[in-house]
C-alpha cells in the first residue's frame, strides 16, 4: 500500500479490495463524493456494471454520453464514473479513449462483465412481426450472425437503453439489449444468448485520483513518425518481462498521419520495474499520459 505523509490514500485502499461488498462499505464510509455517473440511460450495460460493483443503494446518475461522464468526474460533480473501454468482439471504444485523453481523470478499477444479448420485443409480438431492429453499433456487431438471418432493417442508437425506448409500443420493432433493460422498460426478452460468441465488455471506474497498485496499468502515448519509434517505446517492457495486455492505435486528430496508442500492461506503478519501463517510454515518446494502476474485477 502506498503512503503519503503518513496517511493511507483512500484510492489505494479501494484498489486492494476485490470483493464488491467491501468496496461498497469503503465507498460509503470514506469517499466524500458518493455520486457515481454512468453511460445511460437506465438499463444500459454500464448501469448493470455499476450496480454490480457499487450496489443497488449507490447514488447512480445516468448521463447521455461517455464524454459527459468523464467530464463530470473531472469537474468533481461525481466521485466516480463508469464507462466501457473494450469489448472482446468489437474492440476498443474510441469515444472512451478520446475522453480519457482529453480530461485529467484516472482509472481505479476495471470490470470484466459478461454480456448476454437478448432480442427484445413488445408483449404480444413474435419474431415474424419484426421488421426493424434497433441497438448500439457494438451490440449489433456482436449479434450480427443472428440478425443477418432475419429480414429486417438495422438502425443504430446511442445506447441499448435508447433502443428499448424507441421500440416501445411498436409491434414491428425489436431491440438488441439486456434482459435487465427489457424488464426496466416493461418489454419482453424473446430470445437471449443471441451474441455470436462469448461476449465480454470491460468497463473502467474512473476518478480524479491516480492509483499505483493493482493488476494492470494504463497509459496513452504517441511516438514520432519515424522508423523504429514504436519498437523503441515498447522495448523496455519486453526487456523487463512485462506483458502488454492491450495496445490499440487511433489517428491523432491534431497531427495528420500520427497516432495515439492506448496501452495496458500487467504491472503496477508501485513496482520498480513497472515505473522504470514507463520512465523509459516517456524518454522516447512525444507524450505519455498516465492513467494509473488498478485491479481487475470479474463478473461472469
């Protein structure tokens, strides 16, 4: 545990806890701002993940976009935020990476959450009535094989919860969403388990406090556009036997033909080798934005 000025930091205490019930107790007793923002609306998978980690008695607030969640945490409106970062089928959520790069917040937890997709309809509807399907693009992609067998038009929404609101009262419409979301909106789960493969989404719990302990460490960085730059940036991790659990690139909007990289490593900043590897990275990178170390909690 990392100590500062003789006091144990609350964020580091929380990161040593992998049991959700204990985490909820620490959150209730020690965290001054107990409001938690998530990507809504109510019934979204971010909502489900927040409920699993913080409990049904937590003060949860639904926001319209990932950017709103991250900005709200940065401004201190919320003690924590819950956002999706990666799906094992659809890949990294670009909006989350963009928001993490823009606002000075840090990752305190990662939640690996098993996502089971359902075909949701209104009461009295069956599969032959469906002409239109609505859902978030990631959910559509994750159930593409199932959807492609239906003679329907596909419509994208901001979230699975928005899709549920859109279909309500329309016999010919269906949504791809969760069983919990269907129940919250008074709708019927016609078929569940329609995802093409086992489906997991990783969510991040963010705050304004950077942790140095946990299972993983995350950063965003960029390197000069010249031969060997990325190799030189990652070589210290290989030299120190630190595994890279994720690396993802996206175009840098401010510099044409340059790229930002989202990096997750299997180490914690409180370890000497981990800190050394990131120090070496910073010497060859254009910039490095550290997002901190954190434990991974799994809900399967």
